[in-house]
C-alpha cells in the first residue's frame, strides 16, 4: 500500500505542474548543504515551479538511490532543499538532478565524512572561509562606484581543494531596493547566487553560512526590525541549516566534522544595540548564550569553532562588534573561562578587511579570533577601529579567503591558518597547536 500511495503522490504532483513549468530548468545550483555520515542535503533553484529528485550512487556497481520528490517553492523563488537518506560514511557519490521526470545530463560529486570514532585517529581536513560577497546588478549600482568583482576568487578556492566551505555573512548584500519586500530579498539572493564562477564550489563541497547585517536589512537592525520575517525566510531558503534549534529564534545552528565542533551564532535575531536607561545592549541574547553554554560544555571535540557574522574578540567601539554589548560580551567570555573549556577558536565576518585578534589571558589560555575580509565585495581599511589585540602582520586590505588545515596526530593536533589573495597567493600564515588552547591548571 505504501508504494502505491507514494507512486500516486508523485503522479499527482506531476499532473498539477503547468505546461510552462514542464520546460523549467535549473536557475541556480545545485549546492551541497550539510553532508553527514549517513545523510546529505542538496539545494537548488529552478526557473519555474518543478518537481525535483536527486539520483546518487557510490559507483563500483552500487545501485543508484533516489531522494523523495520535492516541489520547488514558488513562494521562496522556486528553491528547494532535497535530503539524501541513503548516504554511508567514507564514500564518494556521484549525483544528478531530475526535473519533472527528466534526468539532467550533468553529473556532480561529493564525499561523505569517514567514520573514524573508536577506529582510527581523527582525519585531517581543510576548511575554506569567505567573508562578504557582492554581485553587481545593472540598474541598482551608484554611478562611478563598483562594489563587487573578482569573481575568479571562487576558482582559487576550488583549486585549494577544501573539504567544507564556511560563509561568514553578508552573502546577499541587500540595498534600499530590496529591504521593504520579500520579493526584493529573494531577487537579491538569487542574483548573488547566479554568477557562473560560483557553481563548481557550490556543487562539490558542503556549504555552511551565517548572516551579517547586509543579509538582514537596514543598518543596525535586529530583534525589532519590521521586515525580520522576510530576512529570515529568505536566508533559510538559500542557506539550508544543518539542524534547526527548536528552542531558539533565528538561524543559530551547529555541526561536527572530524574532531571539530562548529557553533554558528546568530548576531541579528536577538540584537538590540539601541538600549534605553532600563535595558542594556544585547547582540546574542540570553537564550542563545544559554543554548551555546549547554552545547559547548558537552562537546568532546579537540577544537570548538565559534562562528559569527560579527567580530567576537575585537574590543574596538563599534556597533558591529560583539564587544559593543559590553555586559553580555563580558558574561560570555567569563562563562567560557569558568567552564574551563579547551580548544576554543573564533571565526568572524562582518568586516571589509581581515585580521587575527589575540586576547591574552593571565590565568587561562589565549583566545584567537580570525576575522576574514571580503570575498568579492569592495575592501576597506581598518583605520577607524582601534583593535589593540590585533596581531602584527595579520591585517589584510584586499579581496581574500582563508584556509584552515586541521592536521596532525591525535595527541598533537594543529590549526594551520592561511589567508589567501583572490589569485590564491598566501598573504600570511600561523600555526596554533591544540596544546596552546588548554586551560591553566
């Protein structure tokens, strides 16, 4: 009965698709979302509403698996996220997209993580990290100014062979034309996703993202923003989350890769940076901080990466730094010290330059925050911010991306940081040993 019902559901869905959508093609994607040991997600956007399935197999005579059919959502710019339920650890899969019963000719590949727990030392892997992304759009740009370019940077990232890609916010770059309507949000996200240079990166490695102010709306908006629902639904339509945190508002999430836990924080949904005399400034919110505390104290990972769309350790007086909410920021850092959590490493976006911040602790270990500058947006300098924790030689004022190699034997793991130019030239490098990220006895 189940197979008959399922077949009937597929046939019914096909019949309700209009004749124009029968000719629908892929507008953007496919993009790999979270890839787990036994499951993977694939995102794509079609030109018209369409019924989508994914065919995937691990080769070597293995039979092809099929995802369940998903109809692209016309209310969310014809986007869809398809779940692949038959993935197994440590395999390379080839996948293809089927639209309205017709299998596309192009093939793509992805690798599932190895299951090493209790069997082998943790595997080495490479993380690519990007900051602000801006796609120029005719008819909406100010005269005599160019805010985006250098899209070949994505080819450099692919050539570096990362295992995952982290996006640190400002991936859509909304403007006055986009803020006041859901259509505006969705059109801007669609444009940001449309450049051909981006496709090989999206289709070949898992992509994870948080948001920044330019993905959310008007400058300095937060919890009380009128168009907050447009912002959140549009972001989630284009950036599938590894897991939805049921107890929280917004887009906070987490995932694990090898011996690294990633905690992705939301710097918009709880933000109130225009406090009154009765209310202090807030950026993360007490609910999110408590979720984060509960999760991180249970983490057994060698490294715990805390990812945010605003600098976390930068002490400069700026509403875009977490330190602007002074009391909340102090409580967050004190909590991490009190819980004596090893392996903390911070990664942040929200700036149009790059730097490495080091917060020196006399009675604990030093904390590091890697702020990655713009991918394709226009770079700026940092002359207006006095970050006296900035490490010498780490400032970068050009389009860039970062690589972090997690490597070394189990008892001596390392983070090797590389900040790269858009052409793939190394701008600077540092190595941080796991032994450096251990609380004082």
